[in-house]
C-alpha cells in the first residue's frame, strides 16, 4: 500500500492511533485504525520514514494523515536561508514584535517557535529586541523572512542577506499536528 492510498481511507471516525514510534536508521511508525469497510476489524500498519530530518511523533490518537512537499514546516529543509536586517529606527519595538508574532503564527499555526527565528536576546535581566537604528531582525528560511518583512514594511526598513541553501527534497508526513520531515515513506500492512 502507498501512503497516498492510506491517506484516502483514514478519517476521524476510524479511531486512528500511533501505537509506537521507533527511531534508528529509519523512523518506524506503528499505526492502527478501524477498518473503513468492515466495522469490527482493526487494521495495523508499519510506516517507514527514510532520511528523517526531524520528528515530533509520539503515541497519540489520530484523526487524519497527510503527506506533502509544500508546507511551511518544510521551509527549514527545502528553502534558501538568510538574515533579515533592519536599517532604520523603530518607534515601538513591542508593536513590531507583535506584528512579527502574528505573521509567524499565521504561517506556522503553532508548529514552530517564534524564538527559532527572531533575534531576541537577554541583556542582564532585560529582553532586547530591535534596539537602535540597525541590527539583525531575524534569521531563517527565505519564505518566513519575506513574511516578516511584509509584516513590518511600514514600520522599519529591512534588507535580506542570503546565507545558504539546504539540500532540499524533503516532504512532511502529518498525523494531525504531529509530523515527520523525511525523504520518503513506505507503508506495510501488518497481519492482525
């Protein structure tokens, strides 16, 4: 069975669940759900993820599965990276941070932390952000930096400076809001 075939069959009322996750050379996900045809039958699968870059998978109930190569969660692994610098003074750095947070949450829906990208640092007991008339605003994949740039475009001047392009070619396998970023996925149905 292909992952796309499993995705078409699994829906919320099938009581899907990740029963185990094993990591090693490959990530093994043991998944089971009620059969989509026979009411009293449980189907069990071993899903193998190869060339894994990151995973948030744990034992969990699952309502839906998705496999995609075009989700913001993949930007870290597939898109050009760089730095976003500001070159003008900010009137209200808290408003600026709020605009960045709102645009970040809209893009990532809580799956990535703002602190992963925004240049906020502690100076003694104070948190500093966007102090002075120049500095680094953020770093990360180009698509999120473009979103940040748009969010603050009428408040400060910014410049993107490229740094590197990762290998790319990764896809994301989602089990609701849990995910694994990998190169390929195979599905094996296990005998009950």
